[in-house]
C-alpha cells in the first residue's frame, strides 16, 4: 500500500469532465464534494495496486444462489463449490446482483448497499474475496419501483428531489426516437404525493431510470461504487450503461454524457486509490460496443465481446468462417490495459444485435430459425417508429450446439464437440475468458423456467441442488462430469501458457474454408497456433503456411507433428505449440 496523500482540486482536474455533463453553476460544488469523498477514502485505505492480468486470469459467472443446499446460505455454498471445483484454474468470480430485488432476477435493485438477506451477508462476500477476485454488478441505470430511493422520491423527501425522470404528458411524443431493448411502454404512471406522474422506465415498470442530470444522483452512486471497492470488488460491471443519460428528441443511447459519466467514475476510483477494473455491459453493434474503451486510458478497462457468441453460432450453423475471420482482424485494443471479456453463454440470452454490421440480414434470420427449431425463443426489441426486430436468442449454449434433426434429446458426441470447439476458441482468443456456471458444469436448458417465471431468459438461470450436482460430477459417465472434466483440462493448459495471457500478441492466420486459426505469441520463440475446424468434413491443414520446418505438439492431445500437415476431424481443434 502506497503512502497516503490527499488530492487537491488542481491534481484531481475533475472539472473538465464535469463540464461535459453539468452547467457551470453546478460544477464547483460537485467537484468539491467528489474530492472530499476521494480524500476520505484515501485517509482510510491509502493507495492500493491492481493485480496484473495473466494467463491465469479467468472469470466464472454465476448467481449468488446458483448452488443451493438446504440449511445453508447460498453465498456460503458458493464458496464451498468454488473451493472444490474452481481452484486452481479460475481466479475470479462474477457474482450477479446479490442485493435485495423485486424483479428481473436481481436487476431491479431495491437497495444497492445491502446483501439480500436470504443469500448471506457482507461477511460471506468478504470470505469469497479472500480467495478470489470478485466482480460486483453496479445496476446504476435504474432501480426498483419498490426500492428505498424511489419510494423516498414518491413521498417527496427533499434529499431525493429529481432523482428520477418525470415526463410531462406534452413531451411523450418527443420520445419517439428512443432506442430500447424492450417492447414495453417507455413511460409508466405513478402516484407522487397524490399527483399522477409519468416516469421514464427503459426496461420495465419495475425498473425506474435514475436522473443523472441531478449531480446528487452521481454523488450518491459514487458512494455506492466506492463502497463496493471497500467491500472486496476487484471489478465493477456497469449494467445497461449505454442508456444512462436521457434527452428528449434523441435516441438516449450512447450519448456523450454517458461516456463522460463513465470517465468520471473511473477517474474517481483511481484518485481514491482503489484497484478496480471497470467493465461496461453494452449489448449493441460492435462499433458502438468498443466505443466504451474511450481513449483506452479513460473509460472501460474491459468491454464484453458481445459479437463473439452470435458470430460463433453463425459460423457453426453455416460452416463459413469468413465473417469470423474478418471480424477477428478488427479486434484491436486502444491501450495495453484494455481487454475484451470473451464469452459464449451468460445469464442473459445471446444478443443478436451485434451481428447487424457483420453478416447479411438473411444470415441473422437463419440463426433465429435454427434456434427456434432447437426449442429456443427469440426476444424482440423496439426501434424508433414502433419497429420490432430480434434482440436476443433465449437458449442454453449446449442446447444451441445440437442438430435440429437429432432423434434424441440427449447430447451427442458431435454436439459436445461443437460445444468445446466454441469454448476452446474463447479460451485462446486475446482477452479475458468469462465462463458461465451452466457451461462449466454441463447444464442443459431449464425448459420449464420460462413457464414458471414468465421470463424467457430463465431457460439459462436454473438453480442447482449442490448435493445432486456433487453426485453427478462424481459419476464419470454423467454429462456434467464429462463436460466439467474436459473443460478443466483445457483450463489447466491455458493457465500454464504465457502465450494465452490477455496482453500477449495475437495474429489471425488465413485458413482454408471451414477453418479458423489464430496464433498467440508471448515471445518470438514462444507461440501457440490454435486451429478450429467448423466444418462437417475432415480438413488437412498445412502447417507450413505459418512457419516452415517447425515441429509442433498439440497441447490438448499430446500428439507431435513433425510433418507439415495436421488432420482435423469435423468440429475439432488443436492448440499447437512450437517445439
């Protein structure tokens, strides 16, 4: 811990950022309030250093109650499962919202500073933080309609004046351009001190958007985020952040003020000496998504690689690697300290919007048709003009690997091969891998979930009985055991190879039709050639196109290739290290 030193107004230079957001009359008081917060934190904790990312940096994604055991708090159960199944191959856990909530499986938060009573306590979070880096969700675009802040606003408490956004009836028509990920009404009616008011609700009637035009909202949220750092967060995920700033007569997405608020958040956390990495959750077309890197040193440290999951589906379903290869050539990062979070499955559906600029419309329609033929559902979103278009695919990732003509609902060997083809690519691609709990442990879709909850995303949010899962994993013939064991073997390989570190260089290798290849390079004489056959036929891959007279060993199979050709079976992969 570095020696504590207080920050002055001149050193902070927050006014330049605040000028992008607030009128001049509000800047001085807001800046001074922020500096006071910063110095208060520094006096207590000093300046802490962030842990460097390496090939051992891998993120596990789950709900606090993904694993349940009767008579035990879920956060305690999570720690038991993490210690048994994640160590030593996974060092980071993203715990999805563990605060009190009223809907949307945690994303309508009632109190951002409290652990939900039936999940555990802050002490349980601290216990997890002792063994793992943790990512907390910052659900700061909106809060629950049943939450403490909104109820205080409705009752007219002065401290919460202008915390939420009232829309005058005459201005409703000026919302026509707003872009949203939902088809529900944008405004909903509430009773505020016996008067009816229309309130901005981007996501649902139970998710009330905060009003960042009021600097007191920003100050309150900064208190929350600094509290997360104090309570053990190494990463903070800014949920739905693209919609943060609202303006009439605009799309109210990706507005300059939103980027400025993120820059303020990062600057404050850095000045406060908190070793936090910020990741933005923006399920939008690729060019918009990577805009949240900012200049590389002023906004998000990581962005979700949202184009990757649907692009992998397109590649698998079509057998055409052209779009994937072209896209991968564009995966530049603006700064050594910025990275993509690479993933396939998540607690949400598979966003289809990022494909809009990458493949033809007919290809997107083909993906949607294939997913529906496999029993999945397509969620829609609203564009200006009341136009509805596909937004996300609601299907379990392992189920999405199936053949729609298969006669059995049980995964085939080829289906499992497809699954690991995609997981292997995620583990080798430049960036930080994120692995969803149901992928690591071989879950299939919870088909009755959407019927029980009314939420299509529930298909991928099943809660697992911890003891039953242990029994299944102990049976080497079970699907869970087969998936988990092979996954861990890949993780063990990755964590031993410096070429797989997020910052190691990457080169996309031109490959024959149906194949995709990349080389990860730690040093000139330490590189790994990763080849993936997305086709349904065997491919003879010429190794001489990457390096002549090089002997390779496949890290996965152990096979030595002294010759210049490797035969790849359908939906197979190889991680070849030069000997």
